[in-house]
C-alpha cells in the first residue's frame, strides 16, 4: 500500500473534498460554497491527506481575528483509510500549524455520542469544558473541548461570567454590563427590555454614524442605579466619541450628554479616574472580585473601526480573556445561533500586546474601562 502524505488543500481538491464529506458525514456537511470559501481564505489552516491520486482525509482549522484562539472546525477520514492513525496525524499537524501562526488554544465541538472521536481527542490532550444541547442539524448534542497548544497555565480566580448576547447592533455596552451584573449577583436576570433601558440611560445620542454608543460613565451610572458599585477610568478629559463627528449640532449634543453624566457621577460620589488603566490594574481588580467592561476598537477583529464593549473574563501570563456580546459570525457575517455564539464568543484569548493596541479607540487613542463590583465591596480608590 502506498504512503499517505499531508499537504495544503488546493482549489483543485474541491470535488474530492465533497466526496469525502458525503461518505464521512450524514448531516452537517460542508457545502460546495463553504469549501470554496475556505479554500480561498489565507488566514485558516486547511490540510488534506493524499494517497496516490485520492484524498483520504482533511482537517480544517479556523482562526478568530485578533485572538490567540484556533478552532478545529472539521476533520474527516475516508472510512476505507481508518485505523491507520490518520486523524491523529491530521490533527497534530494542524495543531503545529496553528501554534506556528500564534494560536495558544485549540477548541472543538464533537457529537456527544461519538465516543470514538471523544476518546481520540482526550488522548490528544483535549479537555471537556462545555455541553450544548440541540447543536447539530439532527438535534444531537455536542461536547465542547479545548487544548492548550502552548505551555501556558491560566491565572486568576475561577469566575463564572454568564454570556449575554446583544440583540441590536448598538447595545454591546448594555449587554456587557448585564454580563457583569449577572456575574456579581446570581439573582439578577438580564432581559431585552433591560438591555434597551440601559442603552437609553447610557447612550451619547450620536456616534460617527448610526445609533449612539454608550458612554463609560453612563454605563457605570446604570450599574449604580441597580445597586452595584462602579468606577470609571478614562485616559483623557472632555467629551468622548467626537472623532469623525462633523456636525456642530451633534457635537453639542454629545458634549451636553457628557457633562450630564459627569454631574450625576459627582452627585453619586462615583469615582472617575482621568488616567490610563494598565493591564495589571485590570488583573488585580479581577482577582479582587470586580468585573471590568473594556472599550475596544473592532478593527483587529473585523476590520471595522467601531467602538465595542467587551467583558474581561480571565487572564494568564500571555493573554487577557474577554467575553464578546456580539454574536455575528466573523467568517460569514451572519448572526449565529445562541448556542454556537455562546461557544465562540466566551473567553476569547487576546495576547497582551494585541490587547494593548486593541483597547484604544479613535484618533484620540481613547482608553476607558468600567469596573463593576457588588455594593458591599465598594469601589477602589
């Protein structure tokens, strides 16, 4: 029997990949269109196993932009070639390629009743960390598994931060605040009505385009109104989010909203620090029990220069981890199901140097964060 060798997938492999997909999977098959898209991508890892002129298997790994996270999207081995250790070879080579591209972790989902695959993943070092019902097209359940493909140990206290999706394009701030409040108070119940109400309380009315974005002081005040303690860090004084706003009327409205937030913060004796918040302070606050909302620029995630709120959900020596309320699939541009989005949007590892660049917005290099605590803990001063 001739030797199998692994190589990069090529556009000419399309028909053979479709044949493999048909003989390997009864449901959840990748379509011709999907394969074409993945074959054209330059930021994924797509390898095939070939014997003579036939494809025996493939592995597809995706990367989430701006993070150190890779996802084992699909792996298939022709039934006629099973028992030769080919799946292990494909996965191991894909892990090395992902690591070489800068990924720290590989994640995957596998059918809960696929005991052979689960056993293989465990032998390869993957650990089970989630269970999701009704995940597949046939309504089967899925296990979520993860492996550190670099030798880093997560740090920080174990925290449970429930994931809350934003339901509009402009409510990332309210969704992030609801995550924080749900993490601090197990009795708190996020809702769409609450999401919109917080947005009404915290918005700056106008942004460079579209609906108004949420002001850090406005978000912090919303937390205070709901019985939590909060403090704000801003690295500059004066009205925020004026970058790109040309209308003098809009600038005036933004400025009035800004001054109103500051006046209310003063009446509530809520701390507003006009200085840089460094990563170590975020980490220390996390260990002390605070939940931090951090403003980032989405450019490194989706190439759009938009302000976006995320929640710090953990850290280790090389990464900060965030939970992102945006459920849009960055690969397709479509909204994902809540189950899939919850897996893809939680605990995203972002390298610390990347995070330092990502957590600045606009030409003014705005850096801001809102630290939310239980009322009994009180804000740090």
